[in-house]
C-alpha cells in the first residue's frame, strides 16, 4: 500500500511569527559567540508554556533543552504560589486519640491520605512538607 503525505494545514499564531522575526533579525546582526538576549528567551519561554516546548523550539530553531530549562523555574514558582493554607492541629490532652485520618491534595492534583492508629504520631509537618515539595 502506498502512503501519501497529505498537507497538514498549520496556521502559525502571529505572536510566534513576530518572535521568530525578532530572533532572525538578532541572528543576522550578532557576532557568533553572543548568547541570545534574555528578553528573547523569556518571550520564547512564555510561548512554550502556551504552545508547548517542542513546537516553539522547532519553529524558532532553539535548543529544546535550553528552552525547557528556562520554563522549569517558573513552573516551580507557580506551584509554590498556590501553597496550602496553614492548619493548626490542636495539642493532645490526656485523652488519647485512637484513630484519625488526614487527607492532603497537592495543587497539581496528587493526593495523599495518612491514617493513624494508636498514640504514636508521625512527623506530620515533615510528611506534608515532603509531599508538597517544600524544603525545610
């Protein structure tokens, strides 16, 4: 069976075309050893968040891994911006708690349930901090 390559209509958004024009203009005027300006990288990273790293890297002729590195820090910041609210657990009195459950939900969707039986309590702060990706 013969395969045919059908043309795929791809419309390139104007903001990607504009950044491509700016990068090509910069490439035409720079000395070979110069790194691309941070402003152009920032614009490319913003577009990569919206349209995908592979697509933007390919269209703008940028290194995929360099572009991906530049969007990682912003993703990590956005994850900590929506940090969970503080919940104070009451101190235990002389009455012992025989059983309790704690459920956590990370902003990115993962969930953790801690079920405790008996009087020995695990380090809840360390567990939740590790789960949420916060460093102590």
